[in-house]
C-alpha cells in the first residue's frame, strides 16, 4: 500500500542566523498543518536534519542543529541526517521512503534554492511522484532576487520538470482541500 510522505528539509534553529527568512512562521504553520493532516490519513513525516561542519551554524550537537521548536514533531516521525544539499546523497532517505511505502513525496522546508530544490530534483530522478508544497518552503533574499521571486521562480520551474512519474506544485490549502 502506498502512502504520502512529507519530507521536511533543514527546518533547524541554524536557519535563524543571517537575514530573515521569507514568511517563516507561516511556512512553519503550513508544514505543521500538512504534517498533522498526513499523520491523520495514514501518511508519514520525515524530518531532514543538516549536519554541518565544525564551527558552522548546523554543527552536530550545537544549538543551531536542533529543529525549530515551533515545529510539531511526533514520536512516530522519522529523521534522516544529511551533510550535502541533496537529502538523498549518502543518506538513508531512499531506503526510508521505500520502507514506508511512499507513493507520493511532498517536499517542504529550507532553503528553496539549495537543499529543497536539490532534494526535489533527486526525488524526481528516483521516480517518485513528487509534490512541491509551494507555500511551505522558504529562504532569505538573495543578492540578485528577493526571496518571494526566488520562490515563484522555483515553483514555476518545478511545475514543468521532466519526470517518469508526476510532478505537481500545490499550496498546503489545495492539498488539504483534496482530501476533505
């Protein structure tokens, strides 16, 4: 039996360093809402934790390594640690998704243009049905584009990726309304 799995990328305290992240508290709220909905409908949640290098904001065991306290994490949720932008590279994510019977992967988190994008593309290349939760990923402004423009751009690009399965870009509200 296949089920939906929400993969939440790098929503850790270390992301609070540096410039503000676009719409962060609403992104957290939407992640929590989608996660609760999936848990209540037989889905699962996998939290991706970036393990940084010594001295960076995501060093293992340091304050920035912890998940944001506003996230509603449950004991049945799973965690996968990563060291690269790609949550699949050198990790147990693919095996974890297979064990969970993932039929569709919903992707959210931080940072839109790095770890979220790389993870989403890697999921597509592994032949998963993929949904980018369009209003549940974030980043800070970049030198050449503001964060909202980067998000719009990535949502647009993702909606037209070539895939053997399916790719979809949908808001959290659209996903919840489908199952009502």
